[in-house]
């Protein structure tokens, strides 16, 4: 039954495509680490474009870089950026930012560096640590996964419906 769900199928196809990446394990691991690094920086909106451009310039795997960027997706981004902000705030010994009473553009604009500086410092710290850890893990795991044989899902003959229990 789950085979008919488009989201499950797309996730499996992305995993299979990642496991079947061609190229040297070091190149794929560097692309993945680059994507993780960019994904953990506050470059909202153009992370994938930045990852592809840097992967082309550095001659790393573009698909692995784009996959790495997806560490910050709509579900994980609030948690990741909150952790990065808090880490930067602690490192810089800054006080908490108090939200303005009215959420107007000028009020939010006044927060500027009080929010952005700790976020940038914390994101660089976490980006360096996580990209190094991912690179070291990937450089060992990728050669093992390149030899895996992943079976196809059996296709149902046309016109025949899948039996339901």
C-alpha cells in the first residue's frame, strides 16, 4: 500500500539516487560536507543555488551538496537556527533580545545586529563542526554503500490492483 504514496516513493528515489552516486568517495563526501556547511549558515532562500555554484567552482559533487543543504528544511530550521542563535549569544556573552511590543518593520529592523551577529557566529561554529563530522563519517560509509544492490519495487501488471489485507 505504501508503494502508491508519492512522498514515500520520492524519498526512496532520493536515497537510491544518493547511494548510486558516481564519483570518488572523497568528492561525494566533500560535496555533502559543503552542503551541510551552507545549510547551517543563515543564507535563507538561496542555499541550494549557493551550494551548486560553490560545488561547481570547487569541483565537488553537486547532487551531494544539494542534499546536504536540506539539513535545514521547514521542519528543522526553527530548531537549528534557535540553537545557533543561542550558541552565538553565549559565546559572545550577549543578553537575550527582547521582542518589541509592536511587530512593525521598523521595530524588527532595530533588532538587526542583536540577532544577526549571534546567529552568524553560532552558525559558523555549528557549520564547521557538523561539516567536519559529516565528511569524516561519509568518507568511511560511501565506499560501503557504493557496492550495495538495491532491488526495484515489483511492478504490478497494468489493470491489476494490489491486494489489500
